[in-house]
């Protein structure tokens, strides 16, 4: 008889799911309530170095949108109709007091919508600081590196002005070490799924990683350790599915029903960019440096994942996507971007051209975070899966 998923794994997955979709960030607010020196710093997709917040006794909390769990009424008044959905949901959350008790907010420089959101947070007076987190687009250490370091120092100062917490090299190295463990464990899950994708669905992986964006890294590491241990048990059986990489969902998140529909249409999602911020730095950051802020800067300049948010001169995203397909032994790519997402949709033709040149099959569709109907997407993906199984 086929062995089932371990009971303990099911319990942990349920816990991750609850944490991941709590629009009130209950866990984070309780964490903060335990000491008057603790801070909550919310950040929008894609990436911020949470290590600097951890070292400053702050919890970096990923705000990934309201999904389909909130009706947007006020948010529509803040944005024109021809943009993506995420910023409307986030402003609705702010106006509905979901983000009360947050001390500050960071808005990465991914697109004009997020840039404008930082201004709106100032207007509606949420948090004690609101920073536009302007990624350097120059990767020369003395130019982009200097610029980035100044940005990090400004945010450290923002936090210091609230809780008086002075960051030492030891604090920062300890925080870097914890996030190194976190990144390694997340990659371990992807590596196990590369070999045994039937042991954990892509939806479950999604819940596990998203939970880590709203809880402290120590707790997430404990959960990940246990999950990795359980995934190493032998259970389940392979299905006749194709293996795909998802590209383009790095900011506004697809509804869970959409991810599930892709899986039900006969695809193992072997890799994706859903929670790219948690996997942004590839490999470890030096955790024994005399100048750990410099180590964080270096990691951004030399170890960043390919992303539509940063310039990629000399290291094309298209080549890196093809490498990922090959490394993961994938059969094809599903380009799955939020509707009106300029960064994802502008990159897409180039990435598709690279797939064509490398003989990698691909399809594409767009979504809103609150899309409710997946029938067409399931049919399209099912046809893609069948055509690969029959003819490739
Ligand atoms: S989904 Fe795309 S367009 Fe919308 S805020 Fe995110 S990056 Fe910008």
C-alpha cells in the first residue's frame, strides 16, 4: 500500500497556510508586543535585506497583497484602472487598519506603482517612516555599492530613532548566519522536489515560504528543519506529469487556485519566482566579516537572483532562465504574470525568444491576485502538458 504524507507534515503545512494568509499579521504583532524595543517593518515585493532589521530588533514583514481575501473599495480610488491589482489591495489593507502597529515600510524600486504607493503611505500617515528602497542599477562596487550602502545606513538610522538599538558587527553577523540557514533550507526543499516532486505540492511549498515572510527567522528555521526532515521520508508515488518552471509571478501573487489548477492540469512546478525575495541572494553571505554591512552590499552586487527589477548587463536573465530549466530538468516554462505588470511583461518577449532558441516549450497567461475562474487556464495548461507528453 502506498505510504501517505506524514501526519506531522500535514500539521506543519496547515500552520504555514494559516500564517501565510493572515491579513492582520497576528503572529508578527504578538511578537512585537513582547518588548517595547521590538519593531515591525513592512516591505513590499521583491527583496529587502531582512538581516539589517533582525539585527536592529525589528521583524521584516512581507506584505504580498490582499489576494482574493479583501474586497477593494477605497483602493480603487487611489489608482487608475489600468494597473495591476496589488497596490490597490495594499492601500485597502492600510486604510482598513490591517497594518496598524507597523513602525515603518519599505517600498522596493520595482515599478512606478510601488513607487507611488510609498507616497500614498506618506499621505495616509502609516508608520513612522516610509522609504523608497531604490535598488542600485549599477553593479560597480564604488558606485552602486556605495549608493546601496548609504540606503541601508539610512534605514538603520530610521529604526535606531525609534528603538535606540545600536547594531554591532556581531549582531549583524548573527542575523546573516540565521538567514543563510533559512536560504539553505528553502533551497533544500526545492532540491528534494526536483527529485521527488510528488512528496510536496507547489501549493504547499508556497505556503511554507510565504509563512516565513511574516514570522521571525528563528521560528521559520525550526519549521523548515522539521519539514526537510519529513520530506526525506519515502512516501507517495510519481504521476505522469510534465515538469515546469513558472516565470513572472515575483510581485503580485497568483491566487492559490491558479497554482493548484496548473498542478491539476498535469504539471509539477519544479521552480518558480513566487517568493523571490526569500531566495534573492543565491548562496551564503559572509557571516564572519569585520564589516558585515559590506558583506550584505557585496551579496546584492554579486549574488542577486535574475529579476525584472534590476539591470542585467553581462548576465542576461534569458540565459539564466534557460540554465534554471536545464538544472531543474524541466520540460517547459509557464510565463504567468500579473495583468498590467510592466516589469514582467516587458521582459517576457526576450525570455520567450531565448526559450525558442533553446528548444524549450512555453505558454503564457496573465492573472489578477483575485482572479476566481481558472477553467480556461486549466484547459490551456492541460493542453500544454499533453502536447509535451505526446510530441516532445
Ligand atoms: S505586479 Fe508588477 S506592476 Fe504591479 S506593483 Fe508589482 S511589479 Fe509593479
